[in-house]
C-alpha cells in the first residue's frame, strides 16, 4: 500500500460518491417503465424504472407525490424529473423523483425543456438581442395559414385599431410534418423582400403536439437571425412555444398581437403593459441563464437539508419496518406450528384421553370377566352336579329311600348292634320321610 493512498471507510466513500453524483448531474428527465411500485403507510413511494437492458431504484417522497394526478401502476410508461443520488445506508444508486407524468405529452415536454436549455445556452433568449418594436408602422407582415381563425382575428383588430395599416400575408402551414419548414421559408422570404415594418408569427390554440412546429430548432435560429422585428402570438395565453422565447415580443393571443402592433402614442396604458411583459421576459431570461449554476448549488444544499436527511431516515425506517413485519410473520408461523405440535402432544397426554383409553380397556376387561365368570359358574355347576350325583349315591337318605332305616339311641348315635342297647331303652328309627320311636323289649 502506498503511503500517500487515501483510505476511506464505507460511510465516507458513499458520501463522497453521493456528493459527486448530485453535484455533477443536477436534475434529469427519464422516460421508462415503472415496476415494483410500493406505497407504504409513511406516504412515500418506492419503485423501479427500467428499460429492456437496465433498471434503477427510485424514491418519491410524500411532499412531492401529492402533485401527481394519476395512480402509478406496474408496467406503465412514465416520464419523471429527478435528481441522481445515493442511499448511503446501503450504497444504492437511486433517483429522487420530484415530478411524474404519463409518457407521451411528458416526452414532448422533456424535449421542449431540453431544447429550451440548449437555445438559452446559445443566447437565443437574451434580451440584448431583442429588437424594439416600431411605434408607428405602415405595413405589417403576418406569417400564418390564410384559412385559419388567427388571420381573421388579426385583420378584425387591425381594421378596428388602424384601417390605414397595410397587411402582407406570408402563407404557410402551421400544423403538421412540413409546417416548420414552410414557416422558416416564409420568414426567409419576408426578410429578403424587406417590405414590412413588423412580422407577426401566429396561429390559433391547440395541444402541445399541434403547436410543436413552433418549437423547431431551425425556426428558432431563423427568428433570432431575422432583421425584422417579430411578434410571436401562438395559441392561447397558457400556450408557450420556443418561438415565444426567441421572438422580440410574445403576445398571448393573435388578437393581442394585433393590439400591440398598432398601438399609438396616445395609448400609454397599452405601452405600459407591453413594457411590463418585456421586463418579465428579461427576468425570465436572467433566471434561466443562471438556472444551471443555481441547480448545482441547490442540489448540494438539499443534500444538507434536515428535511432531506429525515426523508432518507424515513426511507430507512420503511425498510426496517418491512423487514420487521417479514420477520414477525415468520416467527408467528413458527410459533403457530409449535403450538399445533404442543396441542397434539398435550392431547396425547391428556387425562381425558387416558381415561377414555382406560374406559375402553375396562369395558374389554369386564366383558372378559363376565365371560370368565359365566364359564367358571358353568364349570362349577357341572362339577357340583357331578359331586351331588356321587354324594347321592353314597348318601344314607338314598338307602333309606329304598326302604331301609337307621336306628339311633337316645343320644342320637347310630346303633349298629344289639349290644349297644338294653331293654327299656328308647330308640329312634329314621325312615326316608319320617321317624319311629320304640322301646326296646328284647336285645338278642
């Protein structure tokens, strides 16, 4: 390792890269497809912009996305204005979006802004190059479509304001693929002839696409190079085209252009309005010429803004919250599985389960006992009958039943011979069903 090598820690390196990116690029316009759109409860939006080969992470914070007039959807083609930054905790390169629109008109608007910055950098909008409008004119040239509503409005106003002013119309298309070239040609013809005091470049209102021919770069350079003063009056008051910035004067409508063109010395009020508009043009031009330098300083200032830091912390908090929710869900699933297992084990060990098992076993034992008792009783009865038969065979009663008797002395002892009695003794003869008591009279 060289002794003069600069050693970074990760936080310092990410911070240096962040400052380099934010200070070098400023704001950019990006046209791409949206994916992975997430809108957490914090109100911030996180998503990815991608094309066929690449993608980049984006964040649009709560204070910025309130101005979005549609709900972004995955797969939607959008146009965003953003600052390039680095999310330092992870070292992720990302876009911080402050404006979002659906692609289409948004793409035209981006091209408009890019050309505007380019022409401003070339000095085409500079106030020092703008020619003053003549106070008194005898002949006015109008570059427009001879069949459009704009020419009728201008002719009507000119007739009312000053019918002595002559009008020369330089016809051209003011919409479509070849309109820009025809307007350039008409402007060149007017300058070559040099037959009018003032030119009015005009048409009626329309969409941004309808007015797009007035945003042509060649036309802007032709207006800037014109030796004749030019009033740009394209569309309505809210419509702004590149010809408005380059022209010597911008009128909000075709009728207003006619009002300005034939203004007399007695109409000081109208002149004051004109001067105010020119002053506003000077201010806008000055602001625009310093916008690039200001944007770089503003971007660096935003990077140090506590609100920006808080927004980054909010983004980090959202990420931690998502991770916590994911971890909690996994723990809940594991706990649920463990509870299920314990319930099954508890059921197996439950007294009720044991009692039920023992009850079944008791029933089986009782059945077996009843069967054994029945069997034992039957066996005992059989044996008892057998013994009774045997006993009956040897029983004195059985002998008595056959007509025999048993003689007993007074003490109830069986008399087996005559020597056991004497004359006069009382003896009892036991018959099968009865007894006979006798007195011994002879004992031989």
